[in-house]
C-alpha cells in the first residue's frame, strides 16, 4: 500500500507541474497503465540474468556511474512466455500489419532471411549490397524557446517538443556532454555569477576504453535533456566482441550496440543522484521529450548468426533493467511486408518521473524523426543496391537522387500505435524535410528527375504531389510552416522555392528566387521573414565562405533576398548551424547568434561566434565573441544567460560579456578528444 501511495504522489506532482497538455497516451498514468498491461508475467518468469566475463550494456550503479550488464561470449538462451500483448489494431486499409503471435514466428522469419543470405553469399560473396545501414541525426513553428526566456534554450523544430543536445541551459547552470581522454561524462557548470564558470559536478559515464576482460566498449552520441531538477542522459554503447564471437554472415555478431537512458535527480547540483536507468538494443536514431515523457527511437540490426539457436536468441529486441536482460513481449513486435528488413525500428516512451515504460518494435530502420502532438514520423533512406546502379562511377559516389525514402508513421494518441509505412521516391534530407499538419503528412525528397513534395493522408495514401522542382539539383534546406513550404535547392545557384500547400491535393509553386550560393538551414524570424545560414560559393560552385541571408517572403509570389552578410575573413569560414540546427540561437530580444569557425590559413585562426539582428529588411552584426587564444577547434554551440554569452568547443567553454564581447572566463578541457554529438 505504501508503494501505491508513493506512486500516486509522484503522479500528482507531475500533474501539478505540467503546464502544457500532453497527448493522453503520454500522461504518466497512461504510461503506467499500459506498461502494466504489457507485463504478461512476473519478470523473473520470462527473463534470464546474463552473466559472464564481458561487460557491455548501459545501466547504472547507484553512485551514478554506468555499471555493466555481463554477457557470456555466446548469446544465452532466453526464456519467456509465448503469450502476446494487446494487439495493435491497424487503420482501415492497413490489413498487412500484424503483431507477432509468438516468438517462434519472429525467429522463423529471421532464420529464413539468414538462409537466403547464406545462398547469396555463396553466389556473389557479398551481402552488403542488399542491406541498408547507417545513421544520421540530424533538431513546425518553433524558433527556439529561448526567445521567451532570459536564457538560451535548444533551437527546436516543433515548439514544446524538446530535443536532446550536447549543451543544455536552465539559466543558472550549463550541462555539457562530452568525451575526451578522461572518458565520457556530463559536466554541470554554475553560471549564476555571470562572470565566472565553476564546475560543480562531473558525472562519469562508463563505456569508453576497455570494459571487461575481452570486450572493447565505446560510449558516444550522448545527448541531454534538462527539466527542472531532472537530468536525462541517453547515448549509445558499442561493444566489440574480441573473442569467441558467434559466426555470422554479416559480421554484426562481433559488434553490438545498445542505447542507454539514465535519469538523475539534480536538486543538489553538486551531487547528482541516479533515479533509474534502462537500456534497449540498437543504436539511437533520435529522441524527443515533452513534459517529462521521453520518446526514444532506436534501430536494432539482427546479426545473421550461422547457428540457429544464436540467431533465435538475437531475433527479438531486448531491454535492460537493473542488470537484467528482457525480451520485448511478442505482442510488442509488429511484422510488416518489408521483406528485406533485417533490423527493427523500436520506439520507447519512458516516464522520467515514475519510470513506467512502453515499447514497440517494427521491422525497419530509421535515419530522421519528426514528432509533434500525437504523431511520430520516422524516415529511412534506402540507397539503390550496387547492382542496380548504372556504372562503377555511380557506385563510388551516392547522390540523394540514387535513393528512396521509407516513411514509418506512428500514432501516440492511445499508446504507441504503428500506422504503417510507405516507400517514397527520392531521398529525404533531414527532419525538416517532413512534418504533420491538419491530418496530413508532407515530405520533401530529392529524385533523379528533380525535387518532390508529397502530401499523404494518415492512411499513408498520396493525396497530392508536386514534382519536377529544380531538375538536376538537390535539396539543401527545407522548412514547412503552416500552409507553406520553403525549399532551397542547389547546383551552382541557390533557388529558394515557395510552395502553397493550403490545398493538400494540389500543392503548387507560388514563387522562386535564384541567388548565388546556398542555404543549409532556414529559420523563421518574424512574420514573413526567413534567415538562411549557408555558404557563398566560388565560380566552380564550391563552398567558400559562411553566408547569412535574410529572405523577405511576405509576398509568396515574389520572394527576395533582402540582405546578406558574408564572413570572408579566412580562406574558409563555416558554422555548425549549417549542419545542425541546434547550433542556431535566438535570443529573447529577437536577435540571433551562431557559431563561426575558420580554417585554411597558414596559422591557426580563432573560432568563435557572432550575434546579429534582422530589422527593417537589414542584417546587422551586433557583436563578435572570440576566445583569447586560437586553438583550431570548431565552435559547436552558443548560448546566453542574462548579460553573459557562452561558446562551447571541444577544448573550452568560454563566457563573454553579451554586449562588448569581452572574455569573462574560460573553462579549459586540455584533453579534448571531441564532443558527444
């Protein structure tokens, strides 16, 4: 009874602190309710503790350091009931979707796939032309919630849906995820005195270097979420089996990845305390958080072991709690008609306060996600098999036009419900190339015949399509804002296209602008204005200098480049915001800032940041922030709090006066080995 009272108190506290309504299915009580439904038997009846010399997965000791879940050299035989979970009910027209009736059904599918792979290996000696692997993570009216606060927050695609990052800021403290010669860790830095930087705590994350007697482990892709007094850390632990790895047809048996989630109580910033930790098979694709509910998307590639028992044990994704490994219940696995898939796309929703969790696994893969309200879209780029390419030159270099995109759709309105998937022509660029709006999904892709915007209904049926946009060019940036889409394509000039999507059945181009260079990222700033962050190009079309453009799109039929600023103080200048939208910062006063890095000179040039304004159709540099010494490291993130500005690079965190740019203080990382991003 005491446990029930404690759980209810936690739920009451979550409700009291929640200001923005969650989808009903993500409310803590619904997560707990559905998690209870998915518990078909006591855990100790359908799991086996895995022991051995090799330490691998990401779970934590109470002291706050990741402990190891021990695996034997051979995959163990797991026991679990054959009972199914609550069946997923497909939408009308999605009769091809079904949940697994038993573990044996899923195991049989991978045994068959393995046998086909073995035959192909005999025939041509190669499997990799058949399977698609790879990861790209990339960050719809949001322009960063920092505009409503006196400190900087992560630049978001969808307002109210947080995205993990290597730097988080709550106005009083900075939270930094990094790895270097000291291993992987999270630093908590006190910035309440704006002119000093004081490290209060360091949370070590095990997994870097050697773990166990016979396995090498690497922890990377670590990302952070901070909400009040809760710090959530997730990342990927890759384990190499250096001895006694089961033989497989694809080589994956020697390498395994798991995604860990660790939740800390940071009410005392000097002593972070672990609340709980979990892990799931596969590498992280991306994650989102809304009001304490973490949505985590991972991809688990099934090793095609030659031994039947090894393959059966590996054919179901597993999750980990307190050092114990559990199989996903069979009813949480959705089988599809994607016959070539030998990986699972897994979706996990975790209540970071109470620890309740839901899982769903679908045959497939993922590279980018879009999440808003009760919709989750996952895109996977599928490149043409080598044998289908025209010639050897095409095999050497992939263009986006050589690929298609499989789009997976999930509803979060009542738990995690898989709607289905659809294969779209062309390659999706990143998360900004897709969105959900008024019951429709809009996707922008690059194809051999030009760029395409496709509009789908919630049954994944095409209701509208605009193709033939900029033949021979690739999409370099995309942004969907309400009834309008903006596309930047590039070959030698930078066309900006404005599309009217108000009629989903008839998307149309309303305006086009051609200017030199290109934009990699488009950011809405004020009504009818876009900031483009990209590059000025030379006569050959090669990127040379960082370029910031201000586009006037108030008249959709006549977009214009109102102003530009080119940073040409070095042979090559660029910004992290060109490849990662989270590096772009919008301040509360409407100004914005971005990292500026320099290279190509005979001597080291300092990399820092600049702050700009966009008023009355003009761009103006308000200030620059340059460290006292040049290190050669790229500036990765920028943020601010009050009258102080901060830059983060692999080797240092630097504080500046926001107005003058004078350096206040520097926190050095002398053993810089890179950032976790």
